[in-house]
């Protein structure tokens, strides 16, 4: 197990180094010295109109190309992660869960399994049931890699509002429902702001209540602005910050 884990980490490190060079080159060519944080601050003005159909086609084309290339390039590491997840949890290492997607349509999201058991009521319960390998997967976000398949299928995008379980996005009303006009993403502005969400929730006496009354409303506001002010360059910067940001 330890040797296999080391192999995965070594592979991930090499891939990350290669990707870092590519993404930094793109960022420097397109944005000079602008940082994702500064770019977000410069985009904090009034909301503009919805992106055009042509812009959404560009976004979808980029999603399909990147997800297809990564799925082929990462097929062996993905297989190894699945095997290790299966061994550490004693169940199928590939986990699927119903989430709410574009237009409020449910779909099955895929992740590598990191927890033992089937019912987990809150973050404290999840932490109590995570395996050692699962903890590493969640910390590195490698448990999210199977969602590249969701992106290729058209359920998700590389960047967008994070898909939630039923009872949240599907219950939005009025102008808040604009976040359902786009495909949910593997990463996005709200995901980046709350990249340490697990630690934040663990510090709460009632994590579910805190999520529903504090985190969720803020995420909706962030995602509404993302949709209204979408640009392809913004997505590139969110991807860069997701991979290389701290």
C-alpha cells in the first residue's frame, strides 16, 4: 500500500510540474503579471448580461478537449487510485452520488471513495469514517478526478458552481436560479474561496446549520456573479489558482 501510494504521489508530482509550466505560460501570455486574486477584485463591479451562445460553445469545446486529453493521459494513475480506494475502504473505489446539474436536472457525480460506511450525517461523521488513504485523497483533491468523465459527458464543466446534493440548488427561486443556467464545475470561485471548507465546518458546533445559513447563501451570491460576468480568461485563471494556489 505504501509503495503504491508513493507511486501515485510521484506520478501526480510530475504531472503537476508539467501542467504548472503550461498554465503559467498561458497566464503570462494572456494576463502578464495579473494574479487570480487581483483579477477577481477587478471583476467585482456591477453584473453584466449573460454570456452569448458562442461564448458557451467556446467553454464547452474547451471542457471536452481538456477532459478527453486528461482521461487518456491519466488512465493508469486513475486505475491505480481506484484500486487503492477499493482496498482502503473495502468497497468499490468508485463512488457515485446524485447531484443537481444544469437546469436543475439530477445527475450522478463520480468520485474516488474515501469513506467507510454509507451514511454520513455531517462533517464530523465523515472525518470519523475516512480512511488514511481517503484522507490523503481528499486533502490533495485527487478524489475529484473521476469528474473528468462527468465533464466529457456534459454533466459538468471544468469551472462552474459546485454541484450540491438535492435540497439546495434545486430549491433556488427568482434570480438565484441563474446559477442553474450553467453546468456545475469541478472548481470555481466559490470552491476556491472555501477550499478549506472541511476545516471550517469542523470548527462549528452545528456544521449543517452553519453550511445552510452562512456558507450556502454566500456561495449562491458568488456563483451568480460568476455566471453574469463569465469570460473564458476567468476560467483559465480559476483553473490556474485551483492547481497552483495555496
